[in-house]
């Protein structure tokens, strides 16, 4: 008898076809709406495997209902939506999709840095709103990226990929991470420092650390006050690492110069959110890994992980 899996969003055709050859597959047949929580809770007991997104909270309640689950394959590198301890204590494997999204997420991080520093979105709006009356010397002037100092918080694969791009812009590189990364220090000429020094010294600070109980609220008003008032903060990791209320206050008081954000404490970001009022904040809808090529690879990797796990093999991206 075929094992049963549930997929919480509509996968690409070829991924679905391949999975259907091996498993009995049920899907939430939508590209852009979430399966209601109650519905997932109601059906999850039927499945051996779950392929889910960061929009699903895989907590104790869901794991209690999913008594037949053997694997949860997350379509993301981050897995803060899954209670790993609860899954592990039930013997459920959890997998993620690292590697395939590294370069794409680094591209977007760099794009946010350029967009926020050179006021790309604001300038484009200004043109469309008829505010471009003549070439004027200080119109839409921003901050230089080339030759400035970049501080990376969390030097993993994505952080290193951002640092490689920054070298092409002749930036000075610093980082703060839980542990030192000698391999990246040697390759990238990137200097390790404590968090305070990185914040005080950098013109750009990129948050690229996983969201865990240790990194929740890593950046609050206290840390923002250490930054230069000409500095720009970029977050393409997870919203809760940066305290949004404190960021709003820091922006209002000119404590930092601007920000580029792809992730938020609450997603989707409500349209009346104060962060959307700042012209000096570039706000994107969590699209760090959103290239067609990369999202396809993420689906393929998530499918591989769930397949191997249910075939009794060790999936390549086991996190517990
Ligand atoms: C991740 O993978 O964790 C991103 O946030 C979505 O690609």
C-alpha cells in the first residue's frame, strides 16, 4: 500500500507527478491561499508525511493530531514555524531546503541594500508622481554602497554569499555570529567582532541569522542606538529578530537613515502598518528566494526529502 502525503500548497506539475508515482498524494489545491488551520488539524491524522510551508505552524497541537506522521518537509531553509523539540520527541523527521536558495537570497539582500541606499523605489515613485521637474544637484541623493562598511549578523552560507557580492563593491566586511567562521574569514577577508562593534562600525547592517529563541529581539532600541545615524538596516531573515516597534521609533527619530525589509513580525504585513509610511524604508513581501529557478529547486528538494524519509533512508536535509 502506498504511503500517504499531504502538501499544503499546489506544487509544480512535474513535482506532483513524480510524487504521485510513489505516494498517495493529497494537496491544498491553491497557489496563494493557506489551508485553514482547522482543516489541516482535521485531516493530518491520515498522512505519513507532510510537505508544508513557513505559513503553517507545526506545533504541539498539530503534532498530536498527526499521529501517523513520520516526516515534515518544510519548503524553506528557515524552520522556525516547526516546533523541532516536539517533532523530535515523537520521532518525526524534519527537513528543510538549504543550499538551493543561497545565491538568490543573497541577490535579493544586495538588491535591498542598493534600493534602500539609492532610494530606488522612492525615486521611481517620484518620477511617476510628477516630482521630477528638472535635474537638480541634490534630488533623490542617497548613500554610497561602494567603499562603505558592511556588517553581517549571522555569517552562514547566505551571509557569505552577500559578502562575496560586497567585495565586488569594494566594501569593508565585518561580521558577528554565534561562532567564528575561519573558512569565511580566510576566503573573504571579513573581520569578526562582537555585536556592538559591528553595529557601531557598519554603514550597512544585514540580518541573516536564523530565528531562534536566542535571536528573538536580537535588535532592539538599545542596538539600534549603537548604529550610525547614516546607517541602513537590512533584514531578509525573519521578522522577530528585529523588534519592529523599536525600528519604527528609531526611524521616526532619525536614529538610523533607512531600512530594507523583506520579512516582518506579522506576515502578510497589514496595509495600515506604520512601516509602510516611511519613504526611506523599502518593504518587500518576503521574496528573498523568489526566482522561478530557485523556487522550483526548493520544491524539488522538499519532494526529495519527503520521499527519501518515507523510503526509510536519511533525507539530505534532516535538521533534527
Ligand atoms: C526561507 O527559505 O526560509 C525563506 O524565508 C523562504 O525562502
